[in-house]
């Protein structure tokens, strides 16, 4: 038995009594758990949401597609690193891919932010756009855009 959004706490406890490996932990109860009341899978066969290897997850995904709390369900699964079952319409593999895509996006955003701060610092040190472009390898248009944005953000450049 895998834990899924429609697994009741009682169901998990029952399973834990039966499973001495103790791999399944009770779902954490946190302030955002209200979405579970709207979970469409609560009215469906729980086994659909925990397909065995090779079994299709299409039926579960179809239910998820019409579920009003799909976004909350997916966010919960990502935050809690749920590694089995269908959550928010995604399989464990699809969630892993989404997570790694999100991490790559976040790393790129951080790198851009660092680059922009570096450009602003160079400008504050009196360098002109041409020099900054040469030193950073960026084109002048990008330098001007970063400086314009800094001014919009009320940074003295
Ligand atoms: S998105 Fe799917 S798994 Fe999540 S609560 Fe809705 S029906 Fe259940």
C-alpha cells in the first residue's frame, strides 16, 4: 500500500500495524491540509493512485485532471518529497523531472541576479557600459537594460 492523498490517517495506521518494515510514515498534518477535503480521489478506488510497476496510471490521472485541488496536491507532494503514487496528476518520475526542472530554473535565476548585481556594482564604481560589456562578456544592450532596471528599482547607478 502506498500513501496517497485519499489515504485516511486511520488507513495508514492500519497499514503500519500490518507492515513491520515501517517504511510508511503517517502523513504530516499541517495548516494546508484542508485541500484534502476537496480531493476527488477520495471518492475513487485508492488502488488507482498507487499503480504497480507496469500498470497504467491513466485512470488516476484522468481523475486528477478534473480535481479542483490538483495544484495544492502537487505542491504538497513536492514539498514532502512523496516518492510513490500519483499526486497532482503526476507520477513519481514526472514529479522528479518537474523538481529538477524547477531547480535548474532557480539556479539560472540566481546566476542572473548575481550577474545583474555585478553589473550594477561596476557601474557604481564608475565604469561605463562599454567597459562593463567588455569585462563581463555581455552585450551593451544587456548592460543598459540591467542599469535601467536598477534605476526602476531605485538603486543609485
Ligand atoms: S489531484 Fe489527484 S491525487 Fe491529488 S487530490 Fe486531486 S484527485 Fe487526488
